[in-house]
């Protein structure tokens, strides 16, 4: 019997769907590809989180400065 990666999509007359990701390069395993994609998504999410926190920090700083200036007038 062939390995699961080499099995045909039709066995015993019943169509089967493959749930594994297609390799993106020569010799790349689906698990490697999925791991690489997951790592990339986590990195992008982290960068977006940092960017959002910085933007919020600067907005708070501007608001605090405006409130301080309003109190002086």
C-alpha cells in the first residue's frame, strides 16, 4: 500500500479530499510549509500589535499634552 502522501485520491471507488497543504517548493513537506506559514502569521501579528500599542501610546501622549496646555490657559 502506498504511503498516505502518495495515495491516490480515489480508493475503492470513493473520492477522498486531501487536507494537507501543497508543498510550496521542491522537496518541502506540507508540515514544514504549515509551520513556516504559522510562524510568519505570528510574526506579523506581533508586529501589528506593537504598532497598535505605539500608536495608542502616542495618541495618549498628545491628548495628555493638550489637556495640560488647556489647563495653563
